[in-house]
C-alpha cells in the first residue's frame, strides 16, 4: 500500500533563509503528488501539485517542489521564507492508476519561521 | 461564492450521544471525503464517496456513518460507538479526473467530548 513519509516533524528557520521540507512516498507506480499548507484552526490549502510533465513545479506564495521518480521524492522548497509562512505543511500522494482516488497524507511538517 | 462549507465549526458531544457534522459543496464535484486529524498523526480517511448513493469505508470507519443522498452533501455522523471522537474533522471534495484529481478541503470542524 502507498505511504508517505515526511521525515521532519518540525523545521525552525530564520526569516529570509531558504527552507526545504522533505517528502518521500513508497510506491514507484504513476502518482499524483501534492503539497498543502494548514494554518492554525483552518482547513488545508493547496500549495502546488505534480500531475505530469516538468518535474519542477511552482506553486503559490513562492514555493516550488521537484518530483524525483528514482528517489520517490517530492521535496518542497522556498528560497526565502517569511514570518507568515509559519504553518504546518502536508505532502500527499494519489495513485494515478487507482480507481478509488484515495489520497494518502504524510504526518506533516511544522515550519516555524523565526525573526 | 464557490467552496466547501462545513458546519458547525465547534461541536461538543456528551458521552453516548450521536452527532452529525455537515459538509456541503457547490463546486459540482463528484467525489467527497471525510478525514480525521489528530496531532502528530496527519490525516486519516474515514469515508469517501465517488458518486451519489455510494460510499466506501476508509481506514478508520468504525464508529462513524455517512450518507450521500445528494451530490452537494456528505454528512458525517459520529456515533456513540466511536470511543475517542475528540478531533478535528475535515471534509474534502475532488475535481474530476480530467482536471487533475485535485482534492480541496473545507475549513474543518472541531468535535470535543465533554
């Protein structure tokens, strides 16, 4: 069964520094990949998604992610973070060939941007 | 304004009571989902429905029930059989396959047992 691993539960980083949030998934079959952000007491908001094509995906708020099929990874990056980026980030995967359209989520990474 | 509306935002349940969380979407999405979120555990799938009048159990369906009588609505009932229901509940719906299989979320509902 498909699984998603977010290795870092918390990532502290200073404002204006770069950040990378790591995501690995278990299966190498064709997948759709997503990153979501969650602010306190709110639902999840889509940051970006990989469906096909270019392996470098750009999203909202200056975030980008790179799909690496050989390493089954989809790491999220931002070259310069702001205080407002403090939130929890979730990686998710959906099997492209699955008829059930189920989405598997990682356990989340809490990004804390320090002044 | 298009979107997914969950209500109530906060709900308190007494021991032994059933409660129902509402989820309505006006996005014309076919599939709808319920997830439970607990600290440090990410999101876990409770139930999902791909079409009206059809739904399937997710990974943690015990103690929960759903219905899908209308395309727009997918209410979740937390029954007294759910022994640890205090959590944040998220409803979601999915864009059709031709648009990339993206899942979108409502704002969530907090359920607390008192």
